[in-house]
C-alpha cells in the first residue's frame, strides 16, 4: 500500500520525474537515417527550364529543411544511461536536488532521510513495522506486504522544510514489484515530520497518515 502524498509540491516533483523520462526518451538512439536518394540519371535536365516561371521560382527558392535542434548539454549531463541501475538513480537524485536546493542543517537532513527511508520500506514491504507503532497500528498483525522486499529499491530522496522551520517533508522516488508481479519505477511518496524538543534534544517526529 503506497502513501497518498499530501505535499502541495507533489505536482512539481512529478513534473521533475516526468521531465527526466521525457529527456531520456529524446536521448534514446534511433536507427541510422537513410541517406537521401541520388537524383535519377534519367531526369530531363531541361524540365526545370521548361516549367512555367512561377513554378520554377518556387522550386528554386524553397528553403532547405532546418535540422532538429540538439539537446542542450546541460540536459545531456542529467540523462540516466539506457537501462536500469544505480547510475540511473543518481540522475533522478540530481534532478531532485536541482529542483529543491537544500534548506536544512546537515544533521537534520540526515535524520529525516534515515527515518523517511525506513518508513517507506516498512510501509511498502512490511519490514520493521514494529519500530513505528504510532505509524502502523496493525504492526502486531500478520500483513501481506504490498511489495516484494527483494524488488524494492529507493531511487532518490531529499528532505526539505515544509513551509515552517518546525515542519519538514521527505520526498522519495522508488521502484518495486507489487503482489501481482508488476514492476514499476519512479513511484513517488512523501512523509511529513514535525520537530519536537524532548529533554533538550531536538528530534523529528513523523506524522501519521490521515
């Protein structure tokens, strides 16, 4: 069971992921273009001269077809290589970081990413749900996982402020195989946190789903 994202920035996150896919499709190799056929040797060289004046001008002054614009080098550098793997995940991670510059202290960001990744894994595969009793009230029951643990992979993740210094959101992009055997990547999930202070120590507490 996946999480229904509540962040108003979900559309922007989806746009970033779709942009990476779109650019990747543009970068896919195509079959070698066929060269233009040579003019027929049997063509009558006097045919152009015999054509009416207006028609002859149209043929002679028609501009050549403009070549397709090349992909900007900045986009080429962000393209994942063909096929799946860690290298492709790095491209998605880079795209997220460029879309949302870091705005949290390094320590807070590290804590949020660790918690967000663990929560997503627990939610998708059922692994270690007992560590989060407030988030998964059914953690003591036997629940069939929505996604296979062996085919679950977090592709990219960032943690950012959520409109308030005491609120944050962890954006995650991930891949997995569901119970029906369908593998899908570039799934999107958001986890929301609030900052609390207990005994002088600051911690980030995940918010239960509504």
